[in-house]
C-alpha cells in the first residue's frame, strides 16, 4: 500500500473546494435541464441505450427514467466542465 502524505496548502484546498462546488452545481443544473425539458429526452435516451449495449444490457423498462437521464447528463457536463475547472484552478493557484 502506497500511502503518501500530501501537505495541504491554501492553493490545493481552494482547488478542492472549486471541484466540490462544481460537482454540486452540475448536479443541480442537470436536474433542472431534465425537469424543464431543455435537453431532449430522445438524445439522452440514445446515449443511455448505447451505454447499455456496450455493457451487454438488454433494454428494460427502468432504463429510461428521469434519474438515469440526469445521471447521464451530469456525466456529460462534468466531463466538459473538468477541462475548464482545471484551467481555472491553475490560474488561481499560481
């Protein structure tokens, strides 16, 4: 087991807080996008179906729920926002 101690600095703490805040906001945004039909269900359903096929899961009635759509949208938004947050953290923590 490799347990390395990493000293917490003000910059690393600020970076971690930004990441946590981003995750909370993305979750809320994804939920609002689904509830208000901003992102079409058909688009997300296709992405969910592709993921299910890759995992060998046959279509089931519980595959296309709002919670699954929120989860998928959240992952998409998280992936895109990670790039921007990393750049922001680098700028702030210099």
